[in-house]
C-alpha cells in the first residue's frame, strides 16, 4: 500500500489517497480542537493514542457486526480505511445530560436520559454545527429516509456495545458523536473516528471527566487521561 497525495485536512486528522482507489489513509495528528476550531493546541502523543484507541474500538464494533471504515493500523499515527462518501451530519446519542443539551434545555448535568436522546447536527464549523432534523436532511439531499433510519439504528447498536464495554471498565458513556458514509456498494458504513475526542466518558464512581472536556474546560492531563481510559479497557499504549 503506497501513500499518495493529501486529499483533505481536517482539524485533527489528514486524509491521504493511496495507490488503491478504494482505500484512504487517515493520519491522526496531535492537533486538538474545541469550540469549532477556536481553540487548537498540539498535545504530545495524542495522534498515536487516538489512532490506536480508534482501531481498538472499531475492531470491537466490527466484532459486534457493525460495518466500519477501518481496515488496519499502518503506523503509530495512521490507519488504512475504506473510501466512503461521507454524509455531512453528525449522529449524537446521549445517555446522560451534558454539554450543549444542558445549555440548550437548562437541565441539570448528570441527569440520566432513559430512553437515550438522539440528535443530528450539520457538520459546518462556520455555522457552529447547528442541530438539524430528519426533514432538513432529506429536503437538502444530505441523506435519504432509508439512510437516516439506518444511521439511527446503527448509532443505537453502537450504544449497546460501547455502553457495556465502558461500564465493565468502570466508566459511563455519557454521549458520543458518530459519522457515517456510503461505500462503493451503497451500504451505510461507520466512518471518521471513535475516540475520547468525540465522546464524553465519566468515571462511574467519582464522575471524573475522562474525555475532551478536560481540554475544553482546561482541566489538564488530557492525553494522560485518554491513556488511562485505554488501559482500563485493556489496551496498553
Ligand atoms: P455537544 O454536547 O457539544 O452537543 O456534544 C455531544 C457529543 O458529541 C460530545 O461527546 C461531543 C461530540 N461532538 C463532537 O465530537 N463534535 C461535534 O462537532 C459535535 C456537535 C459533538
Ligand atoms: N467539534 C469539536 C468539539 O466539539 C471540535 C471543534 O469544534 O473544534 O470540540
């Protein structure tokens, strides 16, 4: 597999073409972004930690029968993935109230959400990722009704697998964001990443924040805590 030119540079990852037109390389950089890119810092080892963490979680999801983009780790900071046509919305599931839900609805942080809440956001930093609903998505042609149903079903399937995985390791999966794409055969496949950058994880007993809120809120020990999450899951970094 040969790495070719850069296709796209996001806030934390760079995507490269390869000599296989169906495969891309994702490079996880140390850049860490919050507030739609207003706060960006380089955190030592974060690219490596997130690359390996993402591969570990995506492999667990594949084992549970969920199709993901991930093919293989190719270096400490790079993964080989299937090329997808990404759908420009973010699928968020919330098991516990936190973040923008608390700000928007004035509910107390930590409130258990049963059943969990599902929300769509448009991927658009300039507009601050506004919340959208199924009608916006169909009307603007971002995805079909069938694709929306599939994204919701897969996002909840991921919830069942990962809630149990983190619970067994002493953590609560508070909320998370997933992104999907369409593969060459037209199937909806989980893309992008699952790392502590795109979810909220609290220690079950102490409620210590173990995710990117440490960076957003200036709590310190960001990468060290991501490594602790990985170690609790049995992934040595
Ligand atoms: P929120 O509380 O800011 O709406 O975020 C909910 C969850 O989704 C949280 O775990 C962070 C994640 N998320 C991202 O990683 N990137 C995004 O652009 C958005 C909107 C949410
Ligand atoms: N969307 C990510 C966050 O919520 C990164 C960013 O917006 O810069 O922190």
